[in-house]
């Protein structure tokens, strides 16, 4: 396939989108990127600091606004890569409206615009959560054939977005590909998510809230490995296919909390078991054999190397963390955790 040189990236001021933009600029030396992002509470222009402005242009806009999307895509693109989403499960439990709007309606607006602007390929960044929860057996894994069983409003909205991609391909012949990844960790992750929440709390000697019995399992991957997988799928994935992305790195939440506290030199007594998340999925575990076999993708980071780099980034970027934990975050934290 001809190299993808003009990219239209949505949600590129967020955690994974900004890592993807950095990686694409490095890996495709002559690519040009339009980064289209509404800058919700999770979007942060600090995440784009230092990028080459001749090759990266930021446009503030909402993916649900078809005029704004069409205008930003006026010159077409080789690929649309859709990261823009409401991404936090707990927020979707408080209120699902924004999730349906951005994740479902916004995806359809982008699919329509991609067709109108004759975009070659549409990459939908999805999640393992569309496949629901696995039993606690070590021979049960998500594959690309696993049924859709989304359990939270967030995962239901992401499943709906995948269906819309499938329909755009089947009905209109749009070239769509989907990636489904597990839990990302790394620099610039908004501190509402488990790992940066633990890190930022523990660094201030505040309690680390662990839901329920802490034995829920997540399959962790460094954000740059996820982004390398998305690049591979964008460039070489087969049209219409879905690729699961995972680093074979299952961990119980309480073990993750212990590792983080240990790496920071903080006592395990900071762990505080709190009320469980309603409908909390028990286990995610991804079989990544398809992307390994077809595209030769492999994670480059181990859990140990990735965690060490991540912790170093949070320690060295205390101002970024302090800004993220300000204002609206405080309100959200009080609503979610009360006084932990
Ligand atoms: P994030 O919440 O950090 O970033 C989301 C970005 O989307 C923000 O910059 C935000 O401003 C932007 N955005 C939100 N609504 C928008 C709208 N209406 N129009 C334009 N921009 C909008 O999310 P993330 O963790 O970086 O996740 C990115 C994508 O990857 C999401 O689609 C998510 O479902 C998917 N994903 C995330 C993970 C994970 O572990 N974080 C794992 C698998 C898949
Ligand atoms: O699996 C991929 C998904 O991973 C992505 O699609 C989502 O966008 C991303 O947010 C993430 O979803 P999770 O719900 O798994 O991530 P979160 O960081 O919210 O929680 C990870 C685990 O830690 C989960 O079992 C819930 C638990 N948890 C979370 C928080 C915020 C706690 O025990 N305490 C907490 O305070």
C-alpha cells in the first residue's frame, strides 16, 4: 500500500492520540498531520509541546460538528485515525450522554466526512472492553472472534462505533480497520485513570483507592507499543479487519498498586479498598496472535521497563500533574471518591 503521508488524527491532544502524533512524525518522516481535538477536560495542549509546526497543525473542533470536520478535512487525507472519545468508564456510569454523543454520533460524522473527502483508510481506535469480561481461567482470552458483550455505557458506545465502521464498509465500501487494545499506561495520561491516579496520589502521600477486592485483572500495555500497533494497522492492516493489541501482561489491580508503591518507595498501607465500581468487569486478557502473525508487531517495552519510564516521567513532570489535578478534576474526584 502507498505510504500514508497525510493524516487526520482526532483526539490527538489526549493521552494516546498525542503519543501517536509524536510517533507518526518520527516514523513517517515526510508525513503531515492535522490534529483535530475539542479540548475537553481530557485534552491538553501541553501534550503537544515541541512538535514541528510545519508538519503538525492543531485544529480545535468537535467531531460531532460536521461542518467543522469537513472544513478541517478540506484537503483530504490518506487516513483518518479516530482517537477522539469520552474514555473513562467511571464517568460513563455517572452520566452516559457525552459518551453516546462523541463516541457514536461523532464516529458517524467522521465516517461520512471520510467518504465525502475520499479518504483512503479510516482507522477506528477501539477497546478490548467491547468484548465484556472474561472468567478467571488462564485459558480464556479475547480473540477477534469473541462476541460483543459491552457492559458499561462507555464500552457500549465504543461497540456501537465499531458497528458504524462495519456498516460504512459494507454499505459504502469505505476502507475501515479497527484496533482493540487493553489498558494503556505511560506519560501524559489524565490522572482519573488507575495508574496515574495511584502515582499522583502516592507521590503526595495520599491514599490510593482500589475498587472492591482489588482482584480484577487488566492487561497492561505501554502507550508507545499501542501506537506502534496502530501505525502498523494503518499502513499494512487488511481492509475491513479488526486487530486485537496486547502485550500478554495480565495483572491484578492490587498487584499493580503494590508495584507502583514499591517503585516510589511508599508503604503498602497507602492502599485503601473502596466501594466497587458498579458492573465492574472482572478480567481482560488479549490474545494478540493475529497482529503478531500478520503484521509482525511485537511490544518493545516490558512491564518493568515501561513502568520505570512512566514513573520517571511523572516525577519529572510534577507541574503537568499539578495542572491536571486542578479545578474540575477536584470536583470529579470528590464526586467519585468522597473523602478517601
Ligand atoms: P483521553 O480521554 O486521554 O483523550 C481523548 C481526547 O479526545 C481528548 O484530547 C479530548 O479532548 C478529545 N475529544 C473528546 N471528545 C471530543 C469531541 N467531541 N471532538 C473532538 N475531540 C474530542 O483518551 P485516551 O485514553 O487517549 O483514549 C484515546 C482513544 O483510545 C479512545 O477512543 C479510547 O476509547 C481508546 N482506547 C483507550 C485505551 C486506554 O487504556 N486509555 C485503551 C484502548 C482504547
Ligand atoms: O481496557 C481498555 C480500557 O482501559 C480503555 O478502553 C479505557 O478507555 C480505559 O479507561 C481503561 O478502562 P478501565 O476501566 O480498565 O481503566 P481504569 O484506569 O479506569 O481502571 C483500571 C482498573 O483499576 C479497573 O479494574 C478499575 C480499577 N480502579 C480504577 C480506578 C480509577 C480502581 O481500583 N480504583 C480506581 O480509582
